[in-house]
């Protein structure tokens, strides 16, 4: 299926039932692989140590009651009916919730935020009137900067636990599936077979990642459907054959009876019961690939009933068998003649579930990288047709090593389950907290509604979370250790990125300095296009002044390029390029801001270079028509009265065919508030105009058009305009140079020990051992010009 810009359905048209059921069927292979394999290890983890299966059946019936109500409350009520509605242009996941919150309240820590970003078509806001109380919550969040950092830390915690789950889920799923061999082999043999076979399957799984899943993805849904039908049939068989009255154990009464008898042991055993909802977060994280209705139908009418039948079947069997308390698990309830076929299907289903969490880990790391919260890594797109299928080599091999190490180190379901349970419950708690903020800030519901949601589902999840923490020494330490390491890396990288931006902002040079450069100062203009990469959206970066100081020449056509991320999942290609002049037309200097969403695919350098030149030509055409009065734009008068003629107008250059009149416009009300990331210091009047608009003016963000043949408009084009286009064409033929800063960050004197450790050692170590900006942009070495910069922050 072609996911286009993250959706494979059209929300503007009513979905046909055929399309809806097809999406629901496809979602089974992508979304529910992990959740559907949970019956393999839930009962085994629950009865591992804390409680014992007795003749009264109170324990097994109590566990079934807990499983039923946990599956009902968390995946069904919380996710299907509430959380799935908190989508960001159809996208789900931790970053989608954070993006929604950042658009509705000024809590983002992204430094180069612009008012023009709010004109993006995907930057939609709900227009419901704000309640007085919700407005107070918004003002309180915006006022306290420490809450912005706390919110980011909460998001990073959820992200780190998802990555930790990417280590634990493949290990426990495949290990539990393969452990079915223990019933067919003696104790002396199976302990030497299960671990090696599990490791072999895991190594093969990770080794095949670079091929992508699009070649075998069509098999995922049939495998999961076969598995769900298999556990449903086994469940029905065990219910009918062993205990038809097992349905009575679904009553909440058995939960209280269970806790009354088992007391502390029963509470601690909740760390195993919570594994029944492992994979529920995938329903929300993979929302962008399917529709809300498709995921809702698949879970409500197939996955949920199949899981309930599977657990009821295991309970029915165990309620009549009390002599195998040491072998409580999934396979003991499978008839002996069917164990090998069920084992094969289980292994295939566990591989599918593992593949889904591995792909999700790649995706969330890519999102973290795009938001400046993770060191640069190589991202390979494995499919030209299916958007979002990526492969990250470094992360893939690290996950493989950790998965194999977990399998060899723990060697049992108990410790793996304890570790996985803590990671899963932490992610769910983060989602609950973020959704509560979305209910207030985005849906404009009364705070009491959000508080009720937080208290109800948060209390349920905290109960399980507390039980998981008691297993700290029995495996639960692993996700906490992984999260601590990952959060340290991500926070150091993000902190240093912010500090570098502050340094650039306060040390940029004025536009007058650039315009004064000329032959009188010994500065030469050489043929070609010079692309100066910077994080600044205005002003001249310090790395360019350093470049000119050491090499007194720069290119005939100069473009200051800022590649930035905006808090939306996707930026439409027609709205990606924001182009303007730097100086008068004769100077041949431009600014280009290239905007990407956190799920966007970044262009390779060849297509970027070609498209950038085309967008510059479009801007020159557009700006000539406007400036020379070929067509009147009376609405621009207000903005021109307060703007400089040297660097003031940024136009959104689209990708539709060029015509003399822009086909459509988007109005934007610029408020007298800084959008420079909270750093008011500027160096020129131009910076004030671009970074901090003065007064309330109406700015038009223009959607100009694509190029037609130059010969069509050459007859009407004056000599000056023709010369500018010819200069651009000549420069493009001469070649393009990429001028990129090579940074070294150092804490200034008097900084705290913690800051010096984080910047001088932590960040510089990460910078030296991760991909450089030239590798991330895929710049050919022959076209690269690196400028050394020391950032003292």
C-alpha cells in the first residue's frame, strides 16, 4: 500500500466498507503482532514465583478476572475510545501528542520557531472556544519555563522506554514461542536448545532488516490472523471440554477474592498480569498507517475476543489440572498432537510482532533526530513506494546485540517479563499524562474531564507500575538502566543544540557587513552556487564571516539554507520552501528555509540541489512580478510600510506550474511577540523585522508557482530580471559548494562541573562518534567546505 504522506486513506471522503475492512485486515499484521502473542507468556510470568496455583482455583480465576478487566479498561476504553482520537493529522504516538501540545501552547523548546510556520496547512488548530479554566492552564504552562523542560523530559522518558521495549519484546516473544519445545524434550536437552534457537532466530531477524519489510509484509496479516484463529479455537475447545462455567471468573468479585487470599504476593504478581496489554501502545503509534475506524474494528471484533477466549481457555484447562504447577504456560493447554503446528505458528507470530516493534523503534529514533533530541544516524529508506519504512544500521545492530544479550543473560520468561512490564507501563503512564494535557489544551474540555481521565486510568497504571518496581532486582533494572543512558544522551544532545543556537543568534553579523564585502576589501566572487547551512532563520551566521575571513572569496550566487523541523508530522511539498532575498537583487544573495515535519523523508542531496535551484528561479519570477508592479498587490502595503527593502519578504514557493499570478494566498496575523526562541538580542533593524515583528501587521505568505519554460516569459522580462536568471543558471552549471560548520562545543569558564562534563566530554564525544552533518545531508566530499567553529557556551 502506498502511504503517501503518512495516510493510506482519504479523510475527506467517506471510506467504503471494502476499503475499511481491507485496512482493518492489514492493520492486524502491523499493529497487533505483539499484543496477540501475549498469551504465550502472561500466565507463565504471573505464576513464576509470587503465587501458586491451588486446588481452590481462587488464584487462577483471580488472574483471569484481572486480565479481562485490564484488557477491557486499557486497550479498549482508554486507547480505542479516547487516545486514538488525539491524532496529529492522522498520526499517533508520543511525538504526535507533544506536537499537538506545542502547537496549542508555547511550550516547545525548538529554537528557530517562526510565525510563518503557523500558515502550514498541516498546522491546524481546533477552533472550539477556549474555556476560562483551560486558558488558565495554558497560561500557567507557558509562564513557567521549567514546565517546558519537564514536559520534554516526560516525552523523552516515554521515547526511551519505547526503545527499551524494542530490545525486550523480540527477546521475550521469540523465547516464549520457542519454549514450547520444553514439553517435547527432557530437561537436560531443552535448556540447551531453547536459548540457541531463540538467538539464531533473533540474529536472522535483525540481519534481514536492511531489505525492508515491503517484500514480505503481505504475509504479516495472514500470519497474525492464523494465530488469532488458532488461539480462539484452542480457547473454545478448552472451555467446552474442561470447564464451561469459567466465564463466571470474569466477575470483578474474583479480583478482590484473589487479593484477599494472596495479599502481597498477589500484588507483586500484577507485574506478570500487566504483560497482557503489551503492544497496546502500537495501536496509537501506528495510527498514521491506517484509519481510526480500521484499528477500532480490528481490535474490537477480532483481537479482543480472540485474546479473551485464549485466556479463558487456559484458565479452564488449569482449573482442572493441578499437578503441573511447575509448567504453567500456554503450551500445556494445547493438545499434544497440535503442539508442533501451534509452535510453528507461534514462532511466526512472534517474529511478526517483533518486526513491528523494531520498525517502530527505527521510526521513533528518526523522529527524535529530526527534533534535535538524538545524535545524527544514517537513515535508509527501504521502500520507494511505502512512506515511512526506514532502516537505521547503527541502531539495528545495537538492538540485535542487546536482544541476544538479554536472552542469554536472563534465560527465562520471568526476568524478561519483569523488564518488559516496567517499560510498557512507563510508556502508558506517559501517554496518559500527555493525553490529559491534550484534552485541556487542544480539545478545550474542562480541566475536571482531564483530571478524571488522569486519575482513573493513571491509578490503574500506577497499580501495575508499583508492582513492576518491586521486581527491580529481578530484571526490572534493565529498562531503567537503558532509559537512564538514552535520556542522558538525548538530553545532552538537545541541550548542546539549544546552546549552539543561542551562540549563533548572539554572534551573527549584520546584513550591512555582508553588503560591504567587495573588491575594495579584496573579496572576490567566484563562479557557482554557495549553500551556507545554518540553524538561523535570519541574519548572517558567524561561520560565514569566519569563512570569508580565512578565504576572502565567496560564490556568485549565495544562499543561506536553514533546514528546520516544525511541530507537524508532514509538510506538504508545495509549502516546504520559504524563500527570500538577502540584500538587493544585484547582490545575488538569498535565504531559503526548508521545513520538514517529524515524520517527513529528507531529500537526497542531488534532488535537493536541483529543486532548490528551481525554487530560486520561481522566487525570482514571483518577486519580479510583484516588485515591478506587473500585478497589483494592494494588501502588501501594510507590511511594506514596516519592512526593510533588503531582507523582508519570505515567499512560500510551491511545486505547481508557474503562472504570472500566485494561485492562492494564506494570510497570517503577525503578533508583537518574539518568535526567535526567546532571545531578544538582535544586531540590525532587519533582524527586528524578521525575527520580532513590530506592531500588528497583516503579512501575506505567498504560494508562488513553478517554472514554465524561460522562453515563454522572456519576451516580457526586462533586462535586469533576465540577467538574474542567467546568473543563476550559469552558477548552477559551474557547480554547487556546501559550506557547513564543523563545531566544537566548550563550556565557558565558571560553568558548573555538570555542565562542563555534559558539553566538554559528553556532547563532543557524541559528535565525534556520530554521523556528521555532511554525511546526514549526503554531501559529496568534492563539494564540501567545512568551517571550523568553537562554541563557548
